[in-house]
C-alpha cells in the first residue's frame, strides 16, 4: 500500500498531487471550478464571499454554484471526474463571520477544510461532523503539533518563499521535522510553481504541492489586469517579506509596494494585534492594493486559463520523474 492509498478518500484520485491555495480576493467560484475540473483540489477563502448587510449569505450561493457545476461536469464526464474543492476558514479572532460560515459549510458538507491563523477544536469538530477533512496551515513544527493535538487531520507546511502569509523555514528542515512524528496528510507551500518543484515536494516527504501564485495570472482569477501583468513580469527578487500590512509576516510584490509610494526596502513592522479584515484601516490594503506573491513567480510567463497551469505542471512533473528514473536506473 502506497502513501497515497492511506490518505483520506477526499484527497485521493487527483490528476496530480496538487492543491490550489485559497487566494484572498482572487479565488472565486469560476477559478475553483476550473481547478477542480482540471484534476486538482480547488479552494477559496470563505471571506471572499462578501455581501452587503442584510443580504442572503453569498457563501451559501457560492457553495451551491460550485457543487452544481462540478456535479454537471461529473455526470457528463464519468471517466474524468472533477477533484473535490476546499474552503479556507480564517480562525483569527478578527473574523466575526466564522461561526456563521462554519454552519453554512457544514450544511453543504464541504469535503476539505483549510484552516488558518489559529487552531481551534470546535472548528475541527464542525468539519468532522459533516465528513470533512481538515488541513491546518503552519509555519513551524511547534504549530504543527498544536494543530494535530487540536484535531486537524493534516497540515499545510508554509515554508520560505510562499506567497501571502509565509514562514521563514527551509522546506527541507520543516518537512523533515514534521515527518519525524506525523504520518498524516501534508501539503508543502513555498515556491511550488513548476512540475519539478512538485516532484521535489514529494521527494521531501510531502503528499501534495500547494500552489498559489501561478493562478493569479489566469483568466478566471478575480484580479485586476495590473496584478496579473505584474505576476508575469516579476521574479523571485521582486518579492518583499513584510509584517506591515496585516501584522503577520508575508510575501508581496515589490512593484505594488512602490506603487503606493512606499520604500519596499525600508518598511516598518507591525504585530498580529493590528490584523483587521474590515475596511477601516488607513494602511494600504493587503491584498487589494498590496499584492501578494510567492518566490516561484518567475515560472509564470503568460496569462491564460487555469487549466493550462495544471497542464503545464502535470507535464513538467511527469518529465521530471522520468528524468530521475533514467538518472538513477541501475545505480541504486
């Protein structure tokens, strides 16, 4: 029995071992559906589904839309079913919608839950009550242990180079420390933008690559044209690591920081107490005006459909694997 056979059912049967990261503002139903149809886990943050006060919950409508579109695809393509989708819940105390959004996700029986910025037993229990699998994102081994102790089923190891909120640890160190004690599902985030990087993540001991930045420059992404263009035009040296904009350390595009008149090489710091998901802050808004991106952005050379990103990475993944088999054949 392989490691893939031991994974929860919701995480098996993917075209390639890849999960699309939930991108704040960017990930909308059109992108999620395209990712799932292409054979990888698509995801979005629950907070992306925003509505005016008094309106019906948009999250409810989004989950209905995604489920119905994937169901139609599966009925029309029984030999090529879509991958499942995931919803990201921000567990930080500033998220005043959390309890309501949990109830909606339970009602829709969301298959995969990705939790961020805090591990809470009651959130994991809500997911498990409808058969959901919980992956909690972490930046070090201490947080990983806490997440599993509180009932998460698996982990997203957010290593150096990841887009948005990211850690500073090398993936070589982080995955090794986690695998010393944990044998459950692990996805690796951090400049996973090519098939070669995906294969390397698997070689390190991760079950999945967690891919975000390439999907910003796609037709389905809810990003302004300037953001997509900057993704295509940027490389690893254009990524700035700062805590200023949300109070949590993260990676951003240098050009977007310069565009608001700030010096990306001389940014003040902030702490988590300043985190705010409302629109009342006077600071430039992450992710609306200060644009997130990971260090793997140099692999993105054009704007196109999300399926093309998956096709490219799948092709590179197979070719890299074949090269390694050839390189090591008869030598071990």
